[in-house]
C-alpha cells in the first residue's frame, strides 16, 4: 500500500449529490413508472427541457431563493443556470409555443438547488421532481380537481392508501383573511410566510415572528389566529361562508366560492375524504394565485420518532395553543399525526407565471410536483420494516444458464451462449458465467448472489438428448423438485416463463414490483 | 401589440439545446424503453450519477476534447463540471465502491459538450446517451461478445434489421500494424486518429495528413495503406493470421487471437453476419485498450443523399484509392453504403480507466453507448416516409368522455367526472372537457385533435337507464357502428378495453408503439 500513489483528488460526488445504484435505483425507477402511468392515464404528454436555462429566464422567479441557483461558468457565449424547478421551464415553453393554448404536460427530471444539504432528511442539491400541470383557460376548478384526483391516484398506486392527507387552502381566502384582520397590504406576503410555518412551530412562536420581526400589531395577529388555526372539511367551509365579515371581502368571497366548487368536484371524483381544508397552509412561492395544496403522511417521519417522545412534545405545544385559541374542536393540531412532517407533494394554481415571459400569452395553469426522493425513503423504510426477511434485488434476471461436466469438461461456453441467445430472443431475462470453465458451485453462488430465481443447467449427456434441467433456486432439502426437472431444450423459454409467472403469482415478495404491490394490498 | 412591453430577455433555450415535446418526446421515450428492456434482459442494473462531477474527476480523461467541458461557476465550495459522458462517472463509481468487483450496469442520461452545435445533423450541446457496460475480470472476449449481441438486439427491436452494420476492430491489432509499418511510438496515437478519418475522407487526404501534418515517412504511410483499407469478416482475419510479419508482432498477435475468439462467440450468438471487421476503425478516445466498434446505418444518411450524386463521388474516390492500393476485392470502400455516415452507437474495451482513479482497484471494462438523438431522427424519418398518412400522436388517451342534451342541458360535468373516475380506476386512459356546458361538436373536435380513438357519450335519458354510448372516432358514413353502440354503464371500462385491444390488434399504426412495431415487421 505505501508503494501506491494516492490519487491526487477526492474520490466522491459533489456535496449534496449522490449516486443511485442497485435495489435503490430499481425501487426509485418503479416509483417513476407508477407516477408516469397515472399521468398518462389522465392524458398527460411528456415535455423535456434542457437542464440549464438562460440565466435571465430564471431571474426574478424565486424571490429570496434565487441565491440557491447554480450558475454555469461564463466560458464565452450565453450565461446559463441549472434549472431550479420544472415549473418555470414549463412556463417558458408555453410562452415560446403560442399556438399551444392548453396542455396537460408531465415532466420527470432532476432540479438543482445550492442549498445546505441534509442528506439524512433527504434534502439534496440535486433531486428529482415529478410534475404534472394543466395549462389553459377552463371553467373554474375543473382542472384543479383533476390534479388533486391525480394526487390521490399516485399515492394509492404507491400503496399509501389511508396513510396520507392532502392539505388544501386558497390564496384568495388567505389574502381575504389578512385583509379583514387588518394586515397592511405590503405585509401580506411576509405575514403569509409566517403563517406557513405553523406546521413546524407553535402559534406563540409564529405570533412572535409576526409582531416582533415583522412589526404587525398584536391585535391583528390575534385576529389572524382565530382563523388560521382552523382545519377541517366541508363543514369548515360552510362555517366560513356564514362569517359575514369575511364574505364581505371580495377576495375571500371569490376564494370561498371556488373552494365550494372544488369540494363538489372532489366529491364527484370520490376523493373528498382525503382532503383537509387547512387555513394555515400558505406555501412559500410567490407565483401561486389560487388553490394551493401539500401532501403529508404519517410515514414521512422516521420510525423512531413516530412513537411516544415526539408525539408528547407535539401534544403539549398543541394543548397550549388550543387553550389560547380553541373555539373549534376539529382543528386541534395536537391530534395531527402529520405535524412536523415535511410534504411529499405540493402544488397549486399559478395564473400569471406564463405572462411573466410573454404578456400576451397569459395562460392560467394548475399543477403538482411529487418529491420522489422523500417518497422513495418512506417506501423503502416500509418495505424493509414489513418484509425485512427478503433482500431487495438489484436486477430482474429470471434464469441463470449453467453447465457442468466430469473430467475433461470443456465448460460448454458456446452451448451456454446459445441457450442464452434463445432465451433472450424469447424475451426471457437470462445470464451466464463469463468463465470458460466455471465450476457448478461457482455458478450457483453467482445466481444466488444475484437473487436469480431459476437455474437452467446444461449437462453433456442431457444436451445430447435435447434436454436441459430447470431448477428453482433455494428449495429446501426434501422438496420433490429440489434436484430440478428435465425439460426439452426447445421448450426451455416457455418452461422458464411459466415458472416465473407461477412464482410471481404466489405470495412472493422477492422483487421490488411485488413488494410495491404488497404494500398496496396491505394498506 | 405596440402597447405590450416586449420581454427584456430572449425567449429561447440555450444554444445547442432543445425542448422535446409531443410525439417526438413520446417516440424518444419508446426508444429509451426498447433499449432499457434489452439491457435488463441481459441482467443490467441501473446506475444514476449526478449531472455534475468534481472538476478533477473529469480532468485528463478526454484529451483535446477537455475544452468542450462545461464548468459550473465558482460560487464557493467545490469546483464542478457537467459530465461529458457516462463512462468516466461509471469508472469513478467503480473506484468508489471497491466491494463491487464485477457489474453489468446501464445508464440512460444526458451528457454535455460545449461543441459548435449542428442541430440539423443532430450534434447538440445537451444530448442523451444510453450506455451498457460490463465491469470485471473474466475470460477473454466473453463479455465483449455479449455487448455486441446486445447491440444487435437493440437495433433489431428498433426495427433496423438488415439496415445497420457493426464495424469492429482491435486496438492491439491496429497498434501492431503501426509498429510493423514503422510508425515511431510517439506518433502511434496521432497516426491512429488520422486513420480514423477514413470514413469521412479518401485515403489520399489521410495520407497527406500523416505525411505533411504529422511528419510520417511516406513509405511508412504507404505500408499502412496496405492494411487499413481492408475490411471483411472472418476471411480477412484468417488472411491476417497468415501474414508472418504481422503475427511476429506481439501486440498484433494478441489482438488477432482475441478477434478469433470474439468471432467464435459472435457465431455462437448468431450475430456474426452483422459484423464488419474494418481495419480503418480507430475511434478517437484514448482510453480504449482492446476491441472497438461503431454501428453505422444506411438510414442515417438523409434520403436525398443516398441517391446518385454522393454515391458517384464515393465511387470515384474509392476507385482512385483502389487503383493505388487494391490487392483485395472485399475491402472496396466504394461499395460501402455506410461511407460518410455517422455512427449511431459505439464503444469498446477500456481496461485501465478505473485504475486512473484508484490504482489498486484496476477493473477491466467493456461497453457500448447508443446515440439516441440520431437513432430518433432516423426512426422518425422512416415512420414519416413509410406511414406518412398517419399523424404521430402525442398522448395515448383511449377514450374521451362527452355529454350532450337538449334545452336546459346542464353539461353533466359531475356525471362525466364520475365516469372518468370509473375508467381511470380500471386503468383506462380517459379525458373529458373542462367546460361546464361543452357543446357536442366541441367535444368531438377535442377528441379528434388529440387523436383519441373512442368517445363515450352520456345522454340524460340513456344515463337514467344505466346506459352509455361508445362511438369509434373517424368511422365512415354508412358504417354500421357510425352512430355508436349503447352499452351498460357498469361495463363501460371493459367495453372500452376490448375495443382498444381489438383496434390495436388490427393493422393500425396510429400510435408510436405500433409504428415502431410496424417498422420491425416491415424490415
């Protein structure tokens, strides 16, 4: 070792980035496929934009977060930056394609944020977003309802039924509340940002930020509290509609009417029960103009923290808050199992973003973005918790083609190649050893390590008689097929396919697809 | 218009990049899926690396082309650059994961080259590569043969059977030839680069470059010509093996022996007929150490140029060359339909690259990279040429759910939503109009524009009776089902599925999948 020259560089990925390989890559790929299938089922078409944009396209879109944008070095020519999200490139595309007046588009791709990374929490500098957006002028709330329906389908296909909740609110309702509570116009966005922190800190702290940091009158803050601590469903909406002060405000009234429509449509889609109308949801980004939403899940908390200690802490602060504000039962945040847990998807309506690129191309949009890295972590933790006996496989090979022989055995390499050829051509996933004369135990070990479920074993005599042995891996001693079954070489592809299908049909969770299927039926 | 303020920026993508949308995005996606399916069938596992690497990881890997690397701006912290290919990140990953001694990995992702773009020729600054590589120490040429088998499967699944050819050569043979011809050691790589241009320029020009620019002795160049103008198959190999001068050279002998093995294995895989042993193939990149290959296709030439004029030009220069060198019949480049056509896939063996990152982790590798953008252009041109009557669809929606009614018709929005919900839940791709009260012709127009094959039409009376009408779009007047068929609402998903399946089974080419299938069977 002392003789070897150490490489003169760090052998690592850049800060906040990581490689994805093996079963992790496979599981994440399944999540992408699941999400994309839902998008396509709703008529989504794919859009792919460059990973970098002209710097001026991104300028002025992200407020304070603009400092997190990665710039490309000026090497002559245009100044470019890595994209920060998929929404602004979509708006840029719409502005560039004025013949497209409406579109359902999906985009699954990486985005870049030069943030302080927190790998354990899944906050990376390079991460995937899966976006679905509907652009176009339509009757109010119809596309908004379909986007929320899509959200429910994605999480239900991922096996999260009953384990997630969609918090919704409306920017116009929120702005109306701030107006009737007496927030000065120029303070509405900063106060809105403070309210948005209610999922991470108690009201007392949020009030402190409003009054001490943002200079809001304490009485105004107290009036805000009587609204934003509420959450519920249609009955909360109905109650707000009887609030004469609120409904006298034009913005609030418009928001409440849209929310009424939306709930009607969500009911028609059969998903109203997944929705929590949450007046404290505000969302950070400036460009939202209508309904906003965030998906939270109990599962997004690490297993160790879902238990007593954290719950108690939450309970306490919740009680304190309630004693101060509480005039409603259903908005008790202390019972919210999702408190403190980050969102796994989020979105809303943004009617003015396309107009920022081309005033005459004003196209209203509504959409959602799924945070796949966090969805991945939660799904993987569940698979490991619930199916811990089974290791995750990294490839999907069905059969390992082996050979054995006695003294003078030549390894039968070309015969193994030929059998693999036949299997591949029949669409069977197959591997063989790259050794000229591999020993049989070596070949079994390779198949075992790869988690390959079947072996096709060539012997000289059997092959001469046009036969080959299929053996299921991992059968116990005494199993009738422990030694395998001789089949005709010509029917090998069909024999393998039939066995693979049979094994899949059994309650088998040895691959990721089935593990995800398992989660679905367990839920 | 004069009133509107023009945006203060260019509404475009950065130079050398483009957006992918609609049917182009869908066709490219199909190509990815086709390629990835082949990779998985051979036991490939996915690896995903960050789009940027530490700058020092890329340094010294690409020779002169290093100037084409995109750097990220120094915003504090590490210095990074966008990846130039997927091979160096794979080698970096192998060096970082010393417990992995062998692996079949695939990677489909974008790479970045700050080259002068030529959009019409498909040379972009951001483009996709689809890579498959086998890492590990194995018996010679076995994984190499499987990589070439994979190449044939990919192009045959893409419908290119009989329309492509794999040129192969071996770095050791080439180096041996240069040695026996008398090329000084330090000139071997530059002379090799000159030889590699023989697919783009006649021998006379290449000789000029060797002698005038690179200072090679003219007699040495003439000896090189007697070798590198040859192409053929096993008989060329056999002839070279009888060349006593050549086989006395250790490098050439080793290369010829490996090539013999490779041809044996390619024969076992049944793909030897797709191979052209081409002694002029040299490949630019420095890191190749063994077999090298490039896939060329007649289809990659623009249709207008496959005809007489270019062929004549080739013929002429070919004849001139032949008259000077020609002692073999089968290597007449003038008959090569692929002359002047860029490659659609390329690769080779690189045994020392991983060692550049970590000397003790020396892992030999062999792989291939598919140029999807060029494959896309050729495939699209073929679809348009052969199936020009059918427009390419951009989404895959099966059924458009509509409603109609008489005076006082309320639009049946919730009923349409509810029917869509049922269809989505059954996995049927469905859309509906986002208008509250859409007119029937509007709805038919939307379905037509989207290329949706079926309409499900709700009428108030039919719905009350639990019925819905299915109508195939685009049926001619007089067709017995022109007015559609009434079916039970409860069986709508099954009825739609059956009709979609039936339509697919017919010789129908209205979607990209089928168009690609069509190409396959046409070939």
